[in-house]
C-alpha cells in the first residue's frame, strides 16, 4: 500500500539558508503586531469590556436580523451586536456596558424587551460587570503566560535549555503575531480567543517538539556534519508529517469557519491563522534559532557509538 505524502521523501530544502529572511520577516511582523496592539488596541468583547448578553428565540420562525439591528440600533445603547446563534430562529444580542451601574443594565434589558415585543422567548440574560471583565483579562493573560512558562520547563527537562529557549521564542512569536492580526482586523477578542491561543500553544509546541526530537537524533548520529546541514536534514525528514498534520487540521477548521456560524467564527479564524504561523515558526524559526544558541553536539557517547558508527 502506497502512503500518501504531500512532500517527497527525498526533499532537500535548505531551510537554514533562508533564516536571515525569516528572522527579518518575523521580527517585523512581531514589532508591527506590538505597535498595533498598543496604538489601535484590541476589539474586546463583552467578556472583557463588560455589558449585557441576551439570547432570544423568535417563535414566529427565522429571525430577521436586519429588522432587529434597526430596532435596537435606534435605542442609543452604543455598541449593539446581533448575530444568529445556532438555529435561524435563535439570536444572540450583545450590548456594551452602560454607565450607571447595575440599575442602568436592568433598564437596558427592560428597554430591549419593550422594543422587541412578546413574540420572542428570552432564553438567557447575562450581565458582565466591569470588575468581572477586568478579572477575566488578567486571568486570560496569566493563563497564556503560565502555559509558556510550563513549555519552557518541559522542553528544558526533555532536551536542553537551548531547545527550550528556541521553543518558547517560537511560541511567543506565534501568539504575538496572532494578537497583532486581531488588532489589525479589529476582530472581537473574547474568552474563546484566549482558548484558541492556548490551543495554538499546544499545537505549535507539538510541531516544534517533533522537529527538535529529530534534531536530537541527528546530533547523535552525525558527529561531524555541519550544524546548518544537520538542521536542514532534520526539518526535511519531518516535513511530510508536519505538512500532512497541518493540512488535515486546516481542512476541518475551514469547514467549521465556513459552516459553523458566527458563534465560533472568531475561534476558528484564530486557529487557522495560528496553525499557519505555527507551522512556519516550527520550520523556519525554532530550528534556525539553534544555530545561535550553542546547542550541544555530543548528547550521548554511548548512543553516538551505537547509532553513528557508520555515519559521516
């Protein structure tokens, strides 16, 4: 049985020779992302800004989103987001935080119910206060930082500190550029995006560990091979697995993005972008960084004698 391969097994792409271009491009994207996040900021959702969320079901059939937007837009409530939620008759309404405390939020709910009328069923009403939203921002940031530090420790114990620094640099690169993309496009940034970032950390780490594991094997096998050539060999030997995994995952995510509806669109977009940038960083950034970090060549003399006896 012939195996399906997106990349021929004898591929010899000199990835490390492109490291200058890759580092300049990655550095520029990271700087632009940070500047955008500081100047333009992120389009925080109600999870982080505070506000009111109302889920309704139109008893008459599919909801007319345009009519709802016109009705609620004339109430002067500021940012009002309306989207289909699951079935065509289900609608999710988000209203930004109103000045005046809890009483003001209750008045908003009453005004919305009066404007929409009694032809709908109110299935859920939630109010997120400013204190809760600020705590969620801090908790989300802590979750991402803890995940990265955990990766640092894990890779350090499994490999060496050079590998852990390279892996963490690649992960920070992926997260910063993903956040920059959300800032540039002003897509809603909410708790589901934090979940997507944490998923990207795990996915990108998995790709990087596969490459690093092959690098370690080649370091044991080829004692005299130049490090750039050895890194290219390791990346090329894992390239088929990396591209196949990314390709099949992207197929599923593209289907979710196209047919999954507005509720999970932000999450799937973050995942799609994260997988693309994570695959790139595993190939071009994480591996090439080992050239500058003084990676140890002789991992095990016993392993080298056994596996590299006939190697050059």
